[in-house]
């Protein structure tokens, strides 16, 4: 077994679960704080992205490493980090749309591309408004209290007497248990995907895959590095495919809704609406192509040998 990990803080199999979990959470908090100023001041769009990933991983750890903290405390922080994820989402989404705008233009015939310019201006105006809301959220009392309370919680020593059922268990035993549960959930959800499954079902599978990937990365110090790398690589292939499919689904809905808004607000003429319709049609085609690609990725993930490796990891020990 490797004694080092590129995924997070080190801890041993026998360490108390509450202490080890706080070290995992502290590592994500460091990443969040590292990118906070850049996200607030718009130094680089990736700062906001990295802050959101750290927030999402924090929420996942709180939700998936169960029974290590007081239930009320866990629920409170899960709710407050969910708020942070929510208020940072619109700015990040518009970052992505504007960054990929040249791809939107390139997907259309040359004679239609200029008609998308009102869409660019509309998105830029919305982006500026959302950036103002984002800065206000970072400056709010709610955010400042969250940062102070979270830092204080992470600094608290593990109590001698605990009520949380898993707080003083060995982290290695809890890690195997939690990974086994998620492996079964992902396998069940993956087997339930059919040709007529709605996009929402694939999105739920994607969320479960993310949770499993995060758990494997959180607990990587406990397992052979070669196995964790193989499994994370495999999960990433499936996640990438599901992610592209989900992104295309979201873009179709977003652009369709934006076209209605622009029409109602008098912000788009006929040529712009036709160009946006052609763009949505192109995205529909790409989404169908990606759905076909996801079928092959699901078959690869559900391969018997591959699933045996997951079972081997979740049963691995010291």
C-alpha cells in the first residue's frame, strides 16, 4: 500500500473517524480560501470554479461520511454550504457560456453568425448583474459567519464522549463501508439506464458517480495507489461523458428560455431568434451523439472485472 496520496491529507486506518474527516474537510477549506479572493475580484474564472468544486466536495463529505458529527451541526453546515453553491452558480454558468461563445458561432453557417451578437450582449449584461450579486454574497454577514463558524468547528478537538455513532470508529472500517454502499448505488443506477431514460436519470447517476469518486479520493491514503488511480480514471471517463451530456441538456434549456426572454423583452429580432434556434438544433444533435457515447461508457463501467476491482477496494484494509 502506498503511504502517500496526491488527493488529500494523510491519515491511518485506525485514526478516529471524526478526526480524519475533519482533516479531509480542512483540506477542502484550504482550497476554498485559496481561491476566494480570485473569485471575488474576478482575477480568473477558474478561481470561482475551484471554489465551487471545494464547496461541492465539502457538501459531499458531510453527506457521505455519515454519523461522525452531531446531526444538527452536520445539517446546519450542509444547508449553509448548499447556499454558497447556489449563489455562486449563475456567475459560473455565464462564465462558461461566454467562454464558449466562439464555439456557438462556429457551429452555425457563416452567414448566421453575426445574428448571435445580440445574444452575446444579453449574456454579458446578465453576467455583470450576477457578478454584482456574487460580490454581495461574499461580503454578506451570512458568508462571513459561515467562514468563521466553519474554521472554529474544524479547529475543535475530538471530544472524549461522543453521541455520533461513527465518531470514534476507525476511519478505515467506515471508509470501506461507505464506499461499498456507493458502489452498489452507482451500479444499480447504471443498470437502470435505458434508451428512453430521461436526462434527469442520467444526471442522478452522474451525481452518484461524483460522490463515489470523491469518497475514493478522500480515503485514498488507506488503499493501494495503483488501484485508486485505476478506479478514479475509470470513473472520470464515465463522469466526463455524463457531464458533457448534462451540459448539453442544460444549454438547450437555457438557450430556449433565453430566446423567449429576449423575444419578450424586445432584445432579439427575427434573425437572432432564427440563429438561436439553429444553435439549439445543433446542440440537440450533439446531445444525441453524446447519449450514444454514454451507452458504451456505461457498458465499460459495468464490466464484471471492473466491478470486481471496486469490490476489492471497498473491502481493502490496513
